C-alpha cells in the first residue's frame, strides 16, 4: 500500500513524490514529508535494516508536511487516501480493501 501511495502522489503531482539520489537521500526525502516515524512504527516494520537507516537520520527534526501544500490541486478525498497509504506504520496504513472502498 506504501507503493500505491507513492504512485498516487506521483500521478497527482506529475513528478516523483520522493526523488532521491541514493537510498539514504530518498529516505530523508520521505521523512521530510511524513515526519519521523515513532519507535512503535519502526518496530512494526520488523526490519533491522530500516531501523538502522532511520536511526542514522534520527537527528532530523522533520515534522509531517500537510500534503495539500505539496499537491494543492488534489481533491480532499485524494489527500485522505494518500495520507492513509503513506503511513510509516504498516499496522496503521490502509489495507487494499480500504483503499478500494475509498471514494
């Protein structure tokens, strides 16, 4: 569902939502938009590699960006779906069924 959110964001924006020059750079760009994930969200990822990568940028004081400022032309429904798909915590991210049922 994360990938669906990235694709939706790119379709709405008309360009990559998280353009990165490397894995770390792309992760930094993601965090600039989504904000730093909570410790609980990182543990739900069940990936020691993801945890290590996120810890290496943990000094970033990134706060979640309002997607309406990034993609001002999208509908309110599109923002809600985009926000639900781009949740760092996989347990809180929307399911495929929820996304398909979204207006």
